[in-house]
C-alpha cells in the first residue's frame, strides 16, 4: 500500500511539474524518483528470499550455477558463508616457483687482448664481440594468508605474507681466439682502470645476485556475482615491501693491469622498505562441478626508502686500501604491477561447515626502477647514469585454502 501511495504521489508531482513548465523541477523530480526506485530495489534484494544457503549464492561450493534470483540494483555477494560458530575464518598456504630477473646486471663484453700493448680491442673475426649478462632461473618461495568473511554484506579481510628469497650464480670464461688471446672487458663494476684508461679485462669471472623480497598485504574485498556464472572480487588495501639485493662480481686472471692480479671482487648492496596503497580485481568464471577459470590484475604505488646503497672492491695495488663509496638514503615513489591467470576447484560437504579450495595460477610481477646498485656505480664511475632498471618476476603459484 505504501508503494502504491508513493507511486501516486510521484505521478501527481510529475504532472504538476509539466503543467508549470519548470525544467529545473523536472530534473530534480527525475533524480528523486531514480533514488527512490533504487532504494526499493535494494530493499527487495536484501529480503530473506534472496539470502539463500551456501549452495544458492556460492556457486563454487557445489560447482553448480544454481543462482535463480537477482536484482539489477544490487550485486548479490559471492563470498562463501558457512554454517558454523568460528566466524568463517579463511587460511591459505601457497608454494611459489618464480623466475626473477633484473635489468642492468650486464657483466662484460668479449674482447681480444694484446699482451705486448696490454690493451683490449673488439673481436673482428667470427661473430665478433658480444655482451654477457647474468643468468637468471626459477626458485621457490611461499605465501601465507589469513582472513575472514565479516558483516551482513560478505566483506572479506585478508592478511598475507609473501616470502621470495633467491640466489643466482653466473660463470663465464674468455673466448678462445686463434690467433690472439680472448678477454672479458667488464662493464662498470670496477673503479680501477688499466694504464691506458681502459676498464678491467680478465680471463674469467663469476657473478652472484641475491634477492630477498618480502611483501605484507592487508586487503579488504567484497566478491559479487556479475552474471549467473561470473564472479568479480575488487580489492583494496595496503602493501609493505622489504627488498634486499646484493651483487658480487669476481674477476680471475686479470690481463690489462701491471702487475697482473689473480682475483678482484666488486661488492654491491641495496636495502629498501616501501609502503603504499594496493588495489585490483579478481574474476572467476564458474564451469560447474566446483571447477573455475580465474584471473587477477592489480597494482600498487609505494613510497620507497632506500636506506643503504653501497659499493666496495679490492684494490689492484699491493698493500692499497679497498675502494668504497655509498649513497645518501633516497626516498622515491615506485609502482608495482601484478597479474595472473589460472584455474581452481572448490568443495564443501553437505553440512556446509567447512570448505576446501585449490588453485593453480601463473603469476606476473613487474617492479619499476629497483636496480639502485647499477645507478650508484654509473654515477660514481662516469658522473651520470640512466634511470634505475626494473625488476620482474613470473612463475607458478599453487595454493590450498580452507575455510571453517
């Protein structure tokens, strides 16, 4: 009866506005009418008939898209609500197997060495000279997450920790030349120069890159249906990032210094912490029988503080002091981009008091301007340098999640 009276009143007011010919009143009445209609729809959607059980509004629980009702003005939540007294706690553990690589970690260029003149020059035979870069590979890590479904509208909070610590080693030897002597001419990792002002050249080198990455993420999300078999889960929150890097380059059998030195090592370090907002969206396409396809894209913009950037190396002069230099702490903004594609499967028993879920995704992460150790050496050796190079990671993530 109240709804009928409301419609009659609105109809009378619209007729009155037309009669008066006041355009401004027509616009205001249209806005009021739209807001009232939205309110009526929201009341209908929140009624008990749309508050179905776990089976009816969490399709991934039993694998069937059994949603039979809906409303255009209200997105029915898709978070899994279980019948239990634990508060719908969600725990997840993930094994990650990622490939980490960073630009700017080039090592040397293959050259030809002239012992008599103690100089190096490009190789003019065969394939000529070529650049040598660090080797990168896949390594293991893990993620731990804890969350809960809270509130009458199925909001989810989640606290996660990602730990990925990796070490990559590269070994190279000078090329074999006939005639001539092969050499590896280093690229700005050593401050000393040859008597002819050339960078150092050696018969072999070994490089080691260590990356220690830890992320702590706190997010709030609200998954909902965007169709009978599609769910959308936008999320937003805070990310804390801790990154340590070290890069050591050791030369063996130096060639263009007098007297020749057997070994020489360059040590490079950077430590940073970062904090800032993180947001994105995850989508599931429900296939039935508990299976689904899924994808996610997101990003963060972090205030990053490089607390320590240092370089040190041995000296080529017997009894000389080691070479050391460093940078003042640097505070900058650094963006990060993340995405993944994969599949999942979920199941819960008829009692609906717990739920088990498995996912397999291939993840992509891109972190801008992280190679501050290269930026420091370029600045110290040549007085200027390009912007710091980027760090990227990609690989497999396998997750197991339980909700109770």
